[in-house]
């Protein structure tokens, strides 16, 4: 057997939870240790070998849970898990500090945007079959903009931080793909 498989047999999730000092108590109904959880939405399954997050639908083994909780790369989480289980990692690898996963996200590049005109708001409301008041409210809250992009007048819906956006043509047509198809 490989070192990781041996470690998984030796160290169950409840023991890992205790060794690492994570908040809460593992069990059939418990809080998820890697995010805010107002009510228990996690569960330790399969004799302590798996963790299921009912909020996201994710099922993780012990090294996967370790990676999520402590924000480690998969490689570093496996190495640490083997060490915690009392196993030896490959002797050829030099000892190094575990690398944390960077959670910074760059803002996306959007074209220069302006507030939609009354005519553009009416056009968008008709196109998307919504009340014009909904479009006006989105524009007032600085979520809805218009811009010229790809040679067409477009509407853009985005979040406050401008990290996520959707760009669609005001005429309702789809953008052409690189191959020329729509």
C-alpha cells in the first residue's frame, strides 16, 4: 500500500479534527469547519473516512478536508496528513513550509461603461421580459451598465466589486465565436 492509503486507514476525520483543533465537534450532524455555518450542514460518514458538506454537495476524504480547512495545496495537505498519521513521506523531498492557496482574485477587465439611457432601459426590459422598474433599480444600484463591446451596444450586469460580470448585446443577438458561428 502507498503511504497516503496507509495514513487514511490510521487517521480518521474525527481524530484529525481533534489533532488540528478545528472549531466544533465532528459527527453525523456537525458544522462545516472551513466556512461560516449557522446551522449544522456537515456530516462525518463512512466510519470517519469521509466528510459531506450538504451546503455545497461536496464529499471530501481526510486529506481533502485538511486542504480545505487549512487552505493548503493538495500536495501539501497529503504530505502533512501522512506526517500526522505517523507515516514518513518520501525521504528524497526536502522539508519545506506548506504553501497556502492564494485567495486573491483579480478584477476582470470591462469596457468603459456608462449608465443606460431611458431608451436602453426600455429595450432591455422588453428583451428580458422584466419590468422597467427592475432595470432602473439595477442601474441605480450600480449593477447595470451599458457599453460598446465587440462592435455592438451591450448591457452589462455586474457585482459591486466588479469581479463578476455578464455582457450581452442589447439587440438580443449572440456574439460570434472565433470560428464565426453564433
